[in-house]
């Protein structure tokens, strides 16, 4: 009876490792990643170790079931074990990559499309972000509620305003624009105002009450 307990323990340890590793990676801010290498390594190790422990527990469980099964049922169980050996690691790798890494780069691109200093940089960043959103690796983050597409949609609307002569939320220094009844840079009350889409829109400084 020792063998049946071992898979459960391995699976439990593996799930804890996956949860902690995933949480660490999700907490890492993409902009501070170079300063968080230790945290990223720990998260990666926990994810890798958790995946290995979970898979090991599953293998031991299946082997125990095959050994205890009637001879006629063993070929079917072996085919099931082979399928699990292929599908489970692939699913884990997909989930770890899409939730732990891919969505962060996509978010960074969409953020740059709103805040980069030049219009060309913003257009290029939005192009990259939208291309990444079309990847299957973006399906899972959107499904669990990370909503990276919302950030790219905000950038898309900002650039549409620029094309219409209106101000984006984060102004572009070299491009004059209108923010409601005000004009940038003529009506600016500070060096770097913003144009939030409130009612009515107007140029607002960082210390204004939004």
C-alpha cells in the first residue's frame, strides 16, 4: 500500500510547486525583470520541479493501476499512459509559457503603444502587441482574466485620436493636438499634462484631481 500513497504525495507537492512558481512569475513586473532574476529563477525551479513531481506521481499511479489490472486490460492502460505522457507535459509547458512569460511581453508591447515617446514607436509597439494577441499563447491569459487585449485596445483608440488630430492620454511632445476645448501645447498649464477621456476632456497635470 506504500505505492498508492506516493503518487498522491508527489502530485500534492507538484501542485504546490506549480502554484508557488506560477505566483512568483506573475508577480514579477516585466519592467523590473533584470532586478528580479533571483525571483524568476526560483519561480522557474518551482514550476519545473512541480511539473516533474506531478508527472512522476501520475506515472507511478498509472504503473500501479497497470500492475493491478487484469492482463486483458493492460494494453489499453498502456496506451492511456502513453497518451498522458505526451499530453500532460505539453499542456504544462504551454500553460507555463503562456501564463508565466508570453503575456508579460505582450502587455509590455501594448503599454509601450500607449506611452512610447514617438508616434512611430507607438505604432510599431501596437503592431507587435496585436500580432502577439493573435497567437494561441494569448488564449489562456485572456481566458483566465488577464485581459491583455484591453491594454492594446486602449492604445488603438489613442492612436485613432492622434490620426484625428485629438490628444492621446499620454501626449506626444512633437505632435500638437486638441483635448476637448483645449489645445496642446498652447493651453498647457504644466510641462507634461495628460488628456484623460473624461467628460469633458481637458489637459490635466499629474497633480490635478482626476
